[in-house]
C-alpha cells in the first residue's frame, strides 16, 4: 500500500484497510469477470457497427443524416440487448429521459402500475402523485397506481399478479436501483421474475424499467430478460465518466420510435438532432463504461468491507450480490455523517479544498450534506456521497472513476470520521 507516500493515514486504519481488502478478494474477482464480459460485449457492438473516426464530427442545424448519431444509437441498442435506442446529449438528466419515455408511450386514460413501491423522488413529480400536478402525467389524464413493497423491501408478487389480472394497465413500471432508499436493489434475476409475471398476467402491458445506476453491473440488461423499454442517465454508468451530460432510452423499436416523437416531434422522430461535436465523448464514454462501472463496484464493495470492520452497518454487505453501484453506510450520528462527507471531499481530484456543510435543499425535509468533487457537475459515476441529517444518519455513496483514487478517498473519509469520534 503506497498511500502514505502521499497521505497521512494512521497505522490502525491501515491495518483495517488490509483486512478489508482481503475480504474483497472474492467479490473483486467476480467484478473482474463481469467487467471483462461487458467490455467485450461493448467492443463487439463497436466492431459490428463499423464505428469509424469520421463519426465523431460535429453536425449542426437539424443534424440530418448524422451518421455518427445513427450508428451510436445502433451500438447502444446492441449493448443493451435492445432493438433500438435513443442516446442524446440533449436529454438534460435521468429524470428528463424517463419523462420522455413515459410521455412517449402513455396516452390520456392509460393506467400505469408501479411494481416497486414509491418511485425515486424526482419521478413522483413526473407522475404527479405529490399534489403538484401541473404538466405531470396526471395532468394529462394518465392514471397512477402503485403496489407497495413488502416489509423486507422486496416486490409484492402476489399483489402484482392480482392487480394485473383484475385491471387493464398500459404500463408496468419497475425501478431497478434502490435510489436513496433502504430497500434492496433489484437484480436482473428479480427483474426477470417481475417481467414473467407481467407477461403471463397481461401480455399487452408495456414493461418499462428505470435502469439508472444499473447498466453494466451484471452480464445482462433488463431488455434481455423481458423489459420492453429502459432509460437511464449518461452522467451515471453508461457515460463512463466521460459523457458531459445526456441520457438514453432503449427497447422495442416501435416504443423507441414513440419516444422519439416526444423527444423531437411526431413524424420527424430520431432523424434529427445536431450532435454539436459531442459524439466522440458519448462513444468514448460508452466504450469506457463497463470498466468504470467495475471500478465503482470495487469501491462500493471495499467501502462496505472497511466500514463493517469499523463496526458500522452497511448495505449491501460485502458478500451480497449487487444490482447497482450504490453503497449505504449507517453512520449513527450527525457528526459522523458530516465528517465522513468532509473527509471524502478532501480526497477528491476536484474541489478537495472545499469543506461541505449540511444545507436545506429544496424539496427535502431535513438538511442534506453532500461530498462531490467531480469533473462533471452532479456526476454520480464519480466518487460522491450524501445523506440527510436525520436518524439513522446514513450516507449513500456511489461512483469512483478508478479504484486506486476512490480507495484513498474512502480512507480519508474514514480517518476524518474516526478522528472526530476520538476528539482529535
Ligand atoms: C439518478 C436516478 C434517476 C434520475 O435522476 P437525475 O438526477 O434526474 O439524473 C431516476 N431514478 C433513479 C433510481 C436514479 O437513481
């Protein structure tokens, strides 16, 4: 371990670090194997589609006949095991991308059934289930229903089957990642079980998966186990830390086409959209994504090992199967949470000198603290952590473009926290 050539980590912590790394051996080799598989899958998609350097040139105006854009969408479709895709820099966020997919497919009086409990915070506004309905799906007459999760945080399969057989739903909506909740993330196997139930009970229902944080974590993607449509953000996994902004939608050709009419306009769809010189970053990011996701997964596994050595509750556990790159650590006190985030910030490549403090973020009931020293604003494929200042004072941590650097960041977070506890 070379860390003390550059940083000053105390001996006790370095000993725990060694134990933690030993505990990661099995998971790391599992991650390596998934990374290699997905990297070859992506390489093959680039080769099969004949990606050429000439595709990186910028188009302007309408962007008609932008070969680079068209081929990238074909490469992305192949990577996601889908028939077609949209992958664009002008999706402004993951929420926007999911919104385009939802509005692309749903029509007035259609019913949506969410199979995985209350959706991610920003998506509740899109469905219009929070009272603020202006511009939401509910404002346009789309009906919302939700099957709550069971007490252990897993989907209520019996209730899902019952609801789908007793009423007609246009869409069944699945959120793969835990987001910032305490429920377990769905694995691809879990998603397959849900897809099979939907297809059996209601074959016409469109299955949509919010795939945020899940891309390249396993060897299969949701479309390969029955999902009809998926969407995600390019400043998370599939942008590989290189895409500066954007999102993607992938799935059945007819559904992707409907989404393209919402992204641009009916009749024109995906034939337009100037790339302005961003194609190279989107190609390079997608190519790097399997490796970067592997590094983020190693960071998550290592963090769970180190903090369980330190006596904290972690989720997922070190040896648990993962469906996304998120690691939750229960830090028990406000001081710990603040020190953890400040320590992590101090080990970031960008803005390491900034000391984050809790603040009243709009839309949240408790103050929130965030550590993020990233090249791309808000990128959560880069090492970042945050949490609301309320019991049990949990930190949600994700990302890490490379394990060596993220490893140091996590050690600095642990050290800062331990020095606070000991009052040093
Ligand atoms: C990140 C995320 C989104 C989209 O969030 P943006 O911040 O808008 O990119 C949606 N759902 C889940 C589960 C997410 O993790």
